[in-house]
C-alpha cells in the first residue's frame, strides 16, 4: 500500500507566539524569542540565555484530574494539539468514534522528576508525591496524557531520539499512514523549558554566552557563533491519508512526501557529514525528487561551531550545485530540542502557505563551509513548492523530512 | 486552630484544589460521592492534608469517614492530638 499522506492541522506554542498567527508574524518580521532567565545563573549555569515561552493557564479549560498529570511540556503539547485539531476540523465526538493515533517526540521530563526526588528526599514518604507525579515524570508524559484527554484509540507512543525526536515522530507517522496501518495520527514534539532540563547541556559549554545581547546570541552559520540557546514549547501536526482527509472534508495544508534517516555510528555528540548526507539522500529518494526540486531548506543548524559546520558541508555536498535557499529558524527560536523537528515543519509550512522564507537572523559573515550556502538573511517573498527540514540529535540520529505544497 | 478554622480551610481546598461546587459541601453530604473520589484522588487528599495540617492520613482512617462532618471531626481530632502530643526526647 502506498497512501498519500497529508497535513490537515497545525498547532504551535513557542517563544515566537502561542498560536499560528502570532508565529507567522514573528517569522515574517524576523523576531527573536530569546531572553535571559536570571534563575539559571543562581543554579550555576554558564549561560542564562533561553527561549522565553509563556506558560499556559489550563484551569477552567481542563478538569483537575486531566491537569495534574500534565508535565510542563505536556501542557504546551495540549495547547498546540487543541489548536491543530481545531483547524483540522477534528471534533472530539468524531475522534471518539474513529481510530486516531498519537506519535509525539519527547526526550525528558526533568522538572517533574527533579521535583519528585526532592519530595522523597525531604519527606521520606512516596505517597506525598501525589497522584500526578508519575504521569508527569515519564518520557511518554505527552502521549499518555493527550491520548486520555482526546480519547484516542489508535497508535500511541512517544519517540525519544534526542533533538531529532519531533522529526522522527512525523516520519514514523508518515510511514504508518503511507503503509495503510493508520489513517489519522496526531504527531508532534514537545520540549520543557526550565533550569532542571538543561543543566547537563549547559555543563558541556554548548550554550552561547552572549548574554549582553540575547536576541543576537543565536546565529546559525555565522562565523562568530558561540553556541546554541535552549528553548521549547510544543508543535502538533495532524497527519492523515489523503483519502480520509477528503472524506472528512478536512483542509489539506500540505503533503509529506519524503522521510530520510540515518545513524552516524560515530561519536556520541559530534556531527557526521556522512551521516547527514545519507539522511538527505534517503529523503530525496523517498520523495522521488532531485536536489534541484527543493525550493527551501530549514536547516537543523543550532548555532554551535561544530554542528553548523558539518551541516553546511552536508547541504553543500547534496544541494551545492542548486544554490537552494537555506535558513535556520533557530536563529529566532533558539534550539527547541525534542520539539524542533516538529516545530520547524510548522514554521516552514506557514512560510509555504504565505509565500515567504523567514530570515536566518544574525547571519553576518559565513565561515569557509557556510559561505558556500545560499543563506537567506532577510525575509524573502518566495513561492515554495517543496521544502526540506533537517533534524540531528546526540547519538548520531539524523532525520530529514520533505513537504510539498498541495495544488 | 479552632474547629471553625479547620472547616473553613478544608472547604477552601476542596473548592480550590478539588474543584467542588461550594454549595455541595454540606455537613451531612457523602464525602466520597460529592468529591467523586477515585483511588488516585485519595492520594492527592493525603498530600493536601499533610501540607495543610501537618499529619499523614492513612488509608484505614477513611473507613469510618462517610460525611463531611465525619471528615471535619476526624481532622479536628488529629489536630488536637498533635497539639497535646508529648515530644520525643
């Protein structure tokens, strides 16, 4: 079976805004969502820079039982999913009567775990953790909570693949629908934003310390980049078979046409040009496209010296002759980690719908690898028929997705 | 803490944390049915009791608590016991 797989709903909760309109405007104007979190300095962080993400107010929207199981990232995922289901015209009554699945990327719930351990140490009594702790603490906090809240009856699990989690969640959802195993899957990625979540990452000196200029700190591909800025939130995409979307009368926003993946089989944290090239080529082969058919690449580029350098080489190796337009929306969002592979499909689909490419802000001068790329530094009006989005994670896990405009 | 203050505090967290309609909280009403308590909710009730009154409720204590009045009396008794307890040397 080879079903066509389409996107019928988008939802977003990020440092660029808490709905699609706000986020589209931030992307268009090249607005940075980065700021300082003074609390992190008190905890001994080398860098206090972070994406500034609003906390949802769920009291009055969800009942107590539903709320207390939600971790921070699951709250974001709930809000993003609510928006995505609404604009996919997917009503809860319909969902209850049909087999709708969920595949979501998430790779930590550090705040919930830390708070639980603090309580155990202080009280020496596990009952005093309360009933919600376990449902907040597990990596599958998003899928276990949302499947309950939205009465989902299809596939239901979490994908943990470091900073490629969200992208692989979409890739697996695409394959399941393509192969006829499911008709409708809620896909996405979520990322907590708190001092507990990023301490070990900060400890690797991976973060930018350009604290005096937060909005200029994330500068993917720029020669003077000095590290990434952690961020988060959640992004949801409703994937469906083309036939079921037509039957439902759902709005068809775009089509997923390619998924490539690979593992570096090398260093645990260093990037591999070879691994990334294999992922890119697999996605192009799956989509049955040539490099020249891709109009825009939303790069993984996080603003780290080594990571961006490797990706620039990989993109140049596969797309170099085509001068494909490239930008990294992480220049505005920071690195949304487990969420990034899903959010960057939302950002790029918004660009596709509105005929522009968001700028790679803060790019002033390339290094010897990135200067070979066609990096978009100003908002550019452009018809996008096909885009590709890269996500790479620790452990050498790579994912590339290709999305096409529905005509 | 007086008996009235205990009742006021209990009713306050039941409305705020357990989202019970205030008008449903009457002394003779059945506690479990009014709060729609399941096994998970009991755990949260233990947590909230500990943070508000400083003692740990054990599951067996709930066997004889049927109404809100039973609950108020139980908490009152435990608070009084705590006041008069002789500290361990």
